[in-house]
């Protein structure tokens, strides 16, 4: 590993590492938000379907029977079905969930670019000026991602924090990586 001793290079490395961390958290937060919205949307769709089926059954019971109870229950079911449908039309959770997932994918790509940029700086593969130009380009790219992105919430951030810190969703041991690689590319075989 290359040790960066030049103070400006160390500051640049620190800045890149910090940006990488922020993007990693944003990526995971939007991913978790999209997952939660997708789960809620599925629940709403099933609730709507069940309410429609029950309302249809209640309508048939009203037509066949003479009990006032059937009428009241059917009206309540129809009202609940209408509320669920109106909620979906008003807030459009499907589109919001897709926007979060799209944002997460775009942030993942930038996160990986930051990781590569850090590797390039540490290995000395490119000049500091090239690193700075790439960093500035990534900042512009992030601006283009964040401006139209839907808002996330603290619940999604906490889920991202747990995913990253506790579940280590971005961390791999050397052994885990070796299991995924062909034998010739495993860490024990790199010096051969």
C-alpha cells in the first residue's frame, strides 16, 4: 500500500474518503426507502383487492338478503376501498418507490467511482490534478442526482445505518471475496 506523506495529498484523500462515506450512506438510505415503499405499496394493493372483493360480496348480500347490517358493512367496505384508492392516486407510492430505487442505483455508481478514485490516488496511478478534476466532476454528477431525488426520512437513514454498521452490507472479508473469485484470482494466488 502506498503511504501518502504529502500533506495536500493526505487532505485530498481525507476529502475523498469523507465524500465516499456520505455517498455510501445516501445510496443505502435511498435503497432502504425504496424497499420500504415497495413493501407498503404491495400491502396497499392487496388491501385494495381484498376490500373490493369484500365490497362485491357485500353488494351481492344486499341484493339477495334483507338485513340492514349487510348494507352498512358494504358501505363501510366501499368507503375504505375508496380511501385506499384515493391515497394511491394522491401520493403515487409506486412512482416514489421507483424514484428512490433509481436514485440508489445512480448513487451506487458514483460511490464506486469514488472508491476507484481513492484507489487511484493511493496507488499513484494518476496525478493529483487528475484526481481533483475527477472529484469536481463527481460533485457535479451528485448535484444532478440529488436535485430531482425524492426526500428520504430518518427511518430510512436508521435502516441504512444498521445495514452498513451492523449488517456490514458494504464490507467483505478477504475470505468472502476469495469465495466469489475464480481460483486463479484469489488473494493467495496473486503472487504466483
